C-alpha cells in the first residue's frame, strides 16, 4: 500500500492566488481528515469527512477555505484567495475506523508570499 | 471538547538513558490514544495505538500506557539512541472519533 498520498509536496504562491491541495486516502479507509500545522498553533483539525460526507468543518478558518471529497479516493482543500498567514504544512490523514488508528500523508508545505 | 497536553515540551538526554514522555487529556471517555513520531520537515509516523480497553502497548524499545481514570498516557523509551531524536506527539480520540493532538515533546538524544 502506498499510504496516504498528498500533492504537491511544496507549494509557493503569491498572495491572492488560488491554491489547491490534493489527497488520496488509503483504499478502504472511509474517514478522511485535513489538518494544518504551524509552530504557533501545532496541529489543528480543519475538516473531517466520513464516507465522503463532511461531518465536522468547524476548524475551517474562514470562507476562503473549502474542501471537497467527490469520491472515496480523492479529496481537495482549496484556499481562495490565499494570504501569507495561510503559510503552514497541511496534512491529510485517513482511517478505516478508529480501532485501527490514523495514517498521515507526508504533508504539503504551503508558502504564500 | 477534548484537550491534550504534553509535558515536557522539550527534552535533551544523553544516549542510553531511559525516558518517559507524558500526555494528559481532559475527556476520560477516550476511544483510543495514539503516539506519533515526527522528524523535522516530515510527516507523522504512527508508533503505538492504545484502545480504551487496553492498558498498554509495546513495540521494541517503546512502551505506551493508558490510564483513563487519571487522564494520562505515557510513552516510555528504553535505552535511548541518537536516532530517537524527533518530536513525539500524542493524539486522543473521543466520542467524535476525531483525534485531538498535543503540542508534542521535542526530544534530542546526544551521543
């Protein structure tokens, strides 16, 4: 199994541009999570999907952030327009059920200049 | 809402020492607790997963315990090595099944 796959690994963009981060969960995992990690705030949950349906998006910072999961094998996190304070590492994680724990992707390091 | 705290925030030890990392959580109705390792600039690697019905889990030199009544988990690392240098994070999952992370313990093991 290739694990949770995130792309791109690094993204540098100018303020105001649209950014799309991608995640492919492990096949058979029915729950997917997007986290953001910064030095100041640590790991913060942004949104949680179960069976492709958003269950908890209370962590999404503001309307500039949106996430979709059109099918069981793909999810996107979009920021439009991006701002310098969005610079962080964004992680995707998946699980087949809490009994099995959570598997994280390698993350996308986003820099907004 | 589950809150997770890790103490100490940073730790520096000489090689060979046995050490304990602490994780405390506020909601005793925890479903499971998972310990991760994160190397600089890298993702999170799962180390140990303890279900609420379990008291401890072991993998090699690592042993993790869970005490729901006191709201605590500990990660014990035996005979530490420089390769153990990393940040160690714990995450607790409650009734919402969403893992809440502590801020981590940054460990340096020097030769």
